[in-house]
């Protein structure tokens, strides 16, 4: 079977990439994301959990099939899924998903939560405290009872529109983006990284009020958060210096701070994040 036919067969069996209402781009197949997690657990795949067909996923499936004594066709059919084990198991919605559940349905849940703006750390197929916290936040955001259990209403909401930022934003600094919004390894990057030398000025992307300014305990390091209209917050992380104060009103272009390497940064850059009522969204469409 040729490579192109293999990729087509994988897509046909696992379901095509989802284009949810309100999404500018396909987000990948949650089912294929489960296969990728199962392949990662067997140390056969080192790429991102993005639900996208590609040569790395196909090569990993072929290696698994050869090891399991199956016909090496690169297609995730029933026998291959069985060989992959529970992490490629039940589809989301086919059984109750509650804390403590492990399986492919949990991978799908984590994948969809991340794309809806509520990443839960590592996408690993285990329903632990981080996944439950993300689910509770999503349910609250979606106007559902925050019960931490996936029921029909939560499934419907997860298959509904991905939040977007309707507020036009100015670039906080001008450079070519590095890491973008979306899957990164077995995790999910909730913003964009704008590489620049330490000390580069960082400016406000819209009119608003500073609601946080200073060092934080998490990976963001020195952080400024500005609250705007329509439930939009912008976050400016890893700053070397913060040049505004909590409660200060800013306009487009107000100097907020300077690029740095604070928090969990491996090099000087600005991590720029946009949240809509608490859900992380892709900043690039709003930036134009």
C-alpha cells in the first residue's frame, strides 16, 4: 500500500479531522489523537498529539504491526487497535467517563478540552485531578452544571463551537511567531511565543485595565494580565521587568514591560495569550 493510500485509510477508519463550528482550521481527529498517545506509551511515536495523519504516525503503526505479528499496512484497524491497548480504546461517549478512568475516550476528552481553551497538562488518557479541574472549568464556561463528569450535555458542548476572540488586537511586539497555539508534544500550547532579545519593549494589545502585574508562582514568571471588553483578557508572560501596576488603565501601545526569560522559559521571548471568559483561544486571527 502506498503512503498516500495508507494515510487515506487511516483517516477513513478513524474519522476525518474535525472542523467544529467557529473553528478556522480543522483540529485533527480525537480518535487519531488516542492512537498517537497509545503509540507514544509504547515508545514508537515521538511527534505531537495533534490528531493529524502523517508519515511519523504511519511509521509508528507499521512498527507496532510488525512487532505484534500483524500485516504491516499502516492502518489502525481493529486488530491494530487491540494491540495498542486501552489508550486507543473506547470512543468518547460509549461509556461513562469519570475520575480514575483510563482509555482512548479520556484522550479524546483531554484533546477536546484543550482545543476549547482548557488544557489539562499532558494528554495521556488518564482522568486525574488536572483533567477533572479542566473539565469543571469548561463546564462552568459552557453554562453547564460543574459536576466533573462527562454526560450528554458536556459531549454536545465539546462538539460545539471553539471560542474565538472577536476583539481586534494590536501586536504586542513585531516579530515572526515561534511556537503557535495548539498541540506541542503530549501537551498543548495555549498561546503564541514571540521571540525577541531580552529588554525588547512589550506593548498593550488593546484598551483595558491591568488586573495582574508582577511575579507569579507558575511557569509564566513575571506576568501582566490586561482585562478588555467582551470578556477578553490578554496575558504577557516571561517579562524581565514589569512597568505597569495593578489597576492601571492602558491603551493600545502602552508600555507594559520588557521581554525576559523568567518562569519556565528556555530563551528570551514573550508568551502572548488571549482568553475569552477564561478559555484560551488562538491569538493570531485577532491579531490579523
